[in-house]
C-alpha cells in the first residue's frame, strides 16, 4: 500500500486542483495521512488505472460500519431505511478520479466496476458535488440515484449523496 500512496497523491493533486474542487497541498496531505485509516476499513478496495504504464486514475472505497458517520450532515432528514447500516450492507466509494486528458474513455467506469465486481454488499454509495455535472451525469447513467444532500463536516461543501442498488446488478 505504501508504494501506491505517492501515485495516488500525485493524481489527487492534479485532478482536484481543478474547479469545482480547487483543492491544494493541505488536501493532498489529508488524503495521504488518512490512507492507512481507510485501508484498515472493512472490505477496502483500491484500483489504479494505467495507460501505457502511466497512472491516469484511481478509485477506492470500503464498507460502511454500523457506527458510520457517513450519513451525518444530511441537510434534510433521511429515512431510516437509508441511514441504518449494518456490517456488509453498504460499500462507499470514497474517491474516483481520472486525469483530465484521459476522461471520456471509460476509465472511470472500468475502475468503478472493478471496485464492485465481487461486491457482497446490498448497495453502493458515493458523494458528488452538485456542480460537478460530468461526474454526476456519469453516476446517473451507471444507475445511481440521488438520495439527499450532505455536508459531511461543518466547513465542507455540499454534496449530493447517491445510491446504487447492487442486488439488481448481480
């Protein structure tokens, strides 16, 4: 894992410095610092996409635990049927990023599918910025539906929480 973290950090820096994210060195440092904690989560999965041996994208996620804080920060109350978690119910895609010059080639979809190919979970979830229309449109095309808006921490931007039923895919 430690050998892939610099690769992910470089990609993260390039992809997320663009609008609407406009993230910087502090955000990259937070990603790197948090990777060991993420990797220790249940069913952690990581995919790095390469083209001609060059890393061009990455995706990772893990199962949500029963005591997850994922659904906290919802701007309106979400139904218990969404927020109630138990071991193995939900796979959360934490990051899914492709360098700009490699987008619209199916790389993001391939990484997404690789994360979920052997998924035992009932559903997958992810957060997307409402103004990130190309990403949101892709997720909807892949079968995700918006379930609400979430501000994951007080200073965070607003995200749309999206859900995909994995049972219907299997």
